[in-house]
């Protein structure tokens, strides 16, 4: 179990945002549905039967007929101009699944999966520290400069399509999905955090709304090379997406299962990827390359030294406790600087969705870890942005008698 500082650090660590070109290019809008194509009955019957065998318990349905757009139709509806990708999602080239699971007020349907090289005009490049994704047709294509700077192109990818419905009310905006739900791949036999780092390296997603349904295409490095292992997709509203609260994961035993006691969404799909497509040697090379990149990042981070001014600021903040906070810091009175969350969920956690413009984050915090031994207050320091000490914040959490938690942001009274 991670300690509270680790949980807060993970929650507050900024994530790279998609490249501007990608954001501009994949904003999609819904339109009238095209006539649905008929599916090969024999092909669907075999997939439905296998899914029914693999997932015979829980709130799972394998429909005999499609209630959503077909996978190739989704690509067409997204208006991406991706002919190769649409062809890859045709009945002949993709695995159509159409399996629905219902948990936590959502219905999630795994529509299908396809994999291959250079299927999309969007190119993804990665180095030790960042990921760049852009439209290769853009006139300002930076591919050459990225390669010269040590980036590696990720052109062999898997694409997994989902349809997601909120059973309480139709989705009206993509952000309703992106802000609260997460999709993570799991390969049995690997540590899931390492595995997710490998597969999601440069991962992206494209989505659209059609008749209140979110269609989401998850993209990651090609899964087929790992097909000698069982491969799952977790679709969850938990934070982190795969935790001991939402899933029962045993790396040594090679098993993963839904935690039936979890109250939210924790769907678990097993991907029917042909084991004959496995390439253990390529899988090992990909894992080794990823671990090497991680090693280089760790070494570079250990070599970095903070400026004397910033180090002094951090040292100053480290001495702040709930008992002396008013001596070393001032409560911020701006709108959103004080927020209350709760009560706890069935797992004893507080869901925090902080909307303060200077420090926006989402996480779920176990109350007994935040406030052990009868304590009712907790202090944590945030990082700084762009080496600007004015952005340094202190978070003061207070457990209220009614079980809610109040977060108050403070500004440290840094010495001159």
C-alpha cells in the first residue's frame, strides 16, 4: 500500500497533454447514422460463444444482435479520414466482440479490436521524457527533427473500440467520460504498472458522442506479441484505475478478477487475441527497451539538483505541520481554495475532485491512512510550476465530525 505522500504525489503529478495538432485534428462531431452493415453470423457466433465461456458470471451480456454502431462504422462516424484504419476494423480484418458489462451505473461494451502497422495518419514518437503525437499530413510535420533528437516512432499499434453509456442519463460531452473513467491494459505474468507503461507508451484515445453514447478508441503498442499471456482491459472509475479496491490482482498466480464489493465501475474484459500471433522474443525486446528508458530517466532525475533557492523553499515547507501551519503559511481566500468532499465510499475512501484553478486534480484517499491514530488533520506540500515559487502550495486536510474532509490551500510565508 502506498503512503499518503505517494498517493498525493501521484494525484498531483502533471500529465503530458496531447499535442496541439492532435487535439485540433481529432475533435469529432456526431451526425446521422449510416445504414448498419450486416455482420458475418458465423464469425459473431464463434466470438459470442467464446466470450460466454470466458465470462460466465457477473453482470455481463453478450448480445445476439448489435445495439451500437459496428466498429468500422464508428471509424467512419468519427470523420477522421482514416481509410486504412476503417479497413482494419472491417469484419474481415478485425475481431468483433460485442460484449457488454454493467457496473456502477454504466454499461460498457467492448466492440472489437484490430492491430497492425501504419494504420493511421497520426504518428506517435517517444523518447525518455516525452511523447509526441501529430497528424503526419500536417505541413509542419516534425518527424525528421524528432528522430534527430532521439525519438523512436511507435507505428505498430493495437486499437480497441468501446461503447460506454451512462444508465442514469445520456452523455452530453466527451469530458464526462474522459474526466471520470479510465481504460488500462493488463497482461498476466507482468507487473501491471510496468505493463501499462510499456503498452500505453504513447497511448492515445479518440472519441465521439452518438445518441448519448460515448464511442472510444483506445490505442496502445501492439498487443499481439504478448498473446501467449492472457490479456485484459480494465474499464474503471477508480483512482488509480487498477487498485486493490477495484480489482483482485495476483501477479504470481497470474490472475485478475473484479472486486465484487467495489461500488463503482470495474469492468474486466478478456481480449480474444490469437495465441499464434504471439512473438515472445519481440515482447521481451519491447519490455527491455522500456526498462532501459526508465533506467535512464531515474539516473537523470538522481543527477538533477534543485537551485539553492528552490531547495530552501522545500526545506522550509517540510517543517510545516497542522499544529504550526498558521505560523508559516497563510490560508488562501480565492474562490475554490476551500472545498469539502465526502462522505467516504464503501472502501473507506474520500473522492476528491479538486476544482481550484491553481491545483486541479482527482484522487481517492483512504481516510484511515490520511488520519491515523485518531488524528483529524493532515498537511501535504505540492510542487512548483515552471520554477516559480509563487506557485508553491500547501494542502491542509481536515476530517470533519460528519465524515467529510475539507481541503484548504495555504500559501507559505517563504523567507526572503
